[in-house]
C-alpha cells in the first residue's frame, strides 16, 4: 500500500494563495506589475553598466552579475506563481518541482555569496585604495563570480538530493506558492530530522558565514572612514557603502527569518508573507537602491539616454 501511495504522487498541489478567493486576481495584477518593473529595472541597470565605460569597475561588474542572477531568480519563481494565481487547481509535477527548487536554491545561494563578495570589494576599495586595482583585478573578479556560482549550485545539488530522496506518500499538498525546502520535505512519510539538520547546517554556511564576513569588513571600513579628516570625504565613503548595506540587511534579514529556524517552527502564513517579500520585492530593491541612491549610475543613465535618444527635430 505504501509503495502504491508513493507511485501515485506524480505532482504537487500548491495551495499558497488558494484561500484568498477573489483577492487572487488583485494579487495577480499587483505581482505582475512588480515583476515587470523588476525586469525593466534590472535590464536597465545591466544595459547602463555595459554601455557606459565609467562603470567598468569591479563594483559595477559585481552589480551587473547580481542583477543578472536576480533576474534569473525571479524567472524561476514568479511566472509560475502568476499562472497559479489564475488557476483553480495550481499543480506542479514532481520533476518540475525538483527543477524549481534546484535553480531557486542555487541562485539564492549565489546571490548571498555575491553580496559578500561586494562587501569584500568595498573593503578593498576603502581600506586599501593604493593596492585596490591589484587586489580586485579582472581575473580576481571573474574567479570570485565563478566561485560564488559554483558554491551556490553545489549547495543546491546537496539540498535537492536530501529533499527529493524522501518518499512522498502522505500528502501532495504544498503549503506554499512554490517548491520551497521546508514545505516539501514536510510531506515526507519517513523521519527527516537528520536531513533537516544537514539542511540547517548548510543554511548557516550560506547565510551566517557570509554575513559575519560582511560585518567584519564593515568594522574595518567604518574604522577607516572615521580616520578621514575631510567631512566630505567621509560622506562620500559612507555613500558608496549605503546601497550595499541596504541590500545586505533586507536580503539576509528575510532569508534568515525563513531558513535559520528548525522546520518545526515553520509558520505557513508568516513565512509565506516573508517569502513574497524575498521573491518579489527584494529583486526590485537592488536596482532601485543602486540607481536612486547612486550618483554615478544616475549620471551614466543620463549619458546613455542622451547618446541613444533620437535627435530632436526643429
């Protein structure tokens, strides 16, 4: 009987928004608007970085890669979520669920490592400016990005194996709007405590270790900035870090709330709200913060627009 139940589960039902009734239509248009804005904003910032040579620096190279990664990250989750909002019975096959979880975890971990790398870039630029071009050269930037991606997707492979090696024979109803780790592994009909502990250990490695490194970097950064005699110099130095710090706080804050807890403390309603912020709002925050608070990007954007805008006719 157990084997029969296992073989029958070929798809999962995503019940994340099913209890909202007519509000699902409103949410569809709200999320669609945010999603299109996110795509446009990330595409714009990537285009400006490519076209304006003044932004061909390590800081903006990392920002370009982060914007590209977050664009792919939203593609994994949001289109399927929008489709499910219009469906009366939102389902996803087991292989599609595994693929979604793989790319979601891989890209999310990559983003965590990239944000830490950007913290290291700010540390090198402010604390060791004379040797900055030697420390963070083109080869180093490429190696750091490749290492971030490799580590991110390596973690994802391990997590996927742990989650989908569990036999699903109790239920196929995922209490979320996408295939996340805790809602899926909770559907297993065997003891998953050991696997959950391993996943929790990886969550600590992916979230806490980079955050501690970023925090340590900013201790040295603040110490160096306070030694600058010019108030204007201090202001400019703090301004270059403010955007990155904003992204760090929101990104690591939301992710830590969801993943740095045992599965037993999983709260579907609260976690679903945080997950929406993490999946939909945070990818929009990155380009907005780096354009609205960054004079270099705004100036470069104006140059690009003036360069490629059609000439005015008299």
